[in-house]
C-alpha cells in the first residue's frame, strides 16, 4: 500500500458519492454526471479550506499594519540583505503572519489535484478500480465524455482515442487556456486590489513573480492533465475568484485600491440617498398646548384715612355718603 493510497481512496469516495446523487437526475455514464461529480469534489475541498482562507485574510491584513516597521527594517539593513531577511522573518513570527499565506490554498490543494489525476489517469483510463470506485463505476467513467472528449483523456494522450483525437485536443486546449487565464486573474486580483503597498515589500515582490509563474506552469504541464483534472482546476479557480472578489469588494484592506473604490462607492451611495431624500424619517413630536394663565385680581389697598376710621369704630351710612 502506497503512502498516498488513502488520499486516492478519499477522492474516489467523494466522486462516487456525488455521482450517486447526480445519477438520480442524469444518466450515470454521461459526461455531465461525472463532470458535476468533479465540481462537487471542488465544493467539498473548498468548504474544508474556508478556515484557512479566513486565516489567510487575517495574515494579509496584518501585513498592512506592519508596513511602517517593514520599511524601517529595509532602511536600517539596506546594506545587509541577509540580516534584513532575518529581521523581517522575526517580525512576521512575532506578529503571527506570513507573507506567503496567499499561496497556502494552492499548495494544500496540490495533493488533491494529483490524487484526482491518479484516479482518472491510472484508474479510469487504465481500467483499474480504486477503492470505492468499483469496476462498473470505472466502466461508466470511461464512457463519460465532454463534447465528445473522454474525461480521462489528455492532450498528449489523444492519439490513444482514434475516434476522438480532434475533440480531445480542442477541449483540452480550451480548458488549459481558461485554467491559465483564471489562475492569472485570481493571483493578480489579490495583489493589485487586495494588498496595499505591495511594491515596498520584497516578499510580496516574490509573490508578484508567482502571479506569472503559476499560470505558465499550468499552461506547460496542462497538456499532460486529463480533461477531468482540467475541469477540477478551472472550477476551483472560479471559486477562488468569486470568493476573493466578495471579500475584497466588501471588506477591503485599508490603503489598498479596493479600499479607495469602496470609499467612492459609499460616497456615491450616500449622495444618491440624499438626492432621493432618503434616510430615517424625522419624527416631530407634537408639543402640548400651554394651559391658559389664570390672572388673579388683587384687592386694592384702601387709603390710610379709611383704615384709621374703621379702627376707631365710626361707620358711615349710605345716606350720609349721599348727603
């Protein structure tokens, strides 16, 4: 039993499980059933990698915060590159970040990538059952085609299928082109819009070089990949593009191009809202009417002479007043 045999069995089991589901709606020997099973494999793997993706985003944000310290180290050790690299790595360790964190999802998917390659190339193409993929399932997968090209065939191995050689080469070239393009866009999208001051960081400069190296590698080696593997990598690239686009657009790193665009969108949104008279309605509370003021008439003060006469007991009759 080989070291990677358990991984081959796991990949085969995921494919068989998805194939059992799709066979309810689609003929089991159809290319659509097996292609969708490969897409299902991508979904399972990418869901399992979500925690790593979150960690990747946090590490990239930490790099933004460390930019002033990185620049200071570059200036301090500009004449000693080895010391500069050592101090930067120490800084990254102390802050729990890694400049190559964006490459981790790709690196961790490589074993799955090669396991699927093994299942299709040495299992389906050579008629060898692997784990849960029994002989009847191997026969079904061998009959599955995409636009007339078997999913287990590759560009260089097209001559082994005399009746489908042209279809295999055309489908392979189209998928290789799409795989290369989406790989480039995914990496470029992260560096251009998702990271601020990438030009000032030597590690990010090396990562920038990988933006061009990875697509070139897949374009060169893609001619050896079975069509099913090309479908897998194209699907995972589309997932990465969508996932990164959502995060970069809605939660951009401060100082990045995406953050500037986010601020502009927020300003335009606020302006449109103001033009429409939007915003929360202003509730004006009705003030109760003031109660009428009661004016009390104060008794007039009598003259001193009258107060004195009343005190002495003299009274004046109405007739006397009239006379």
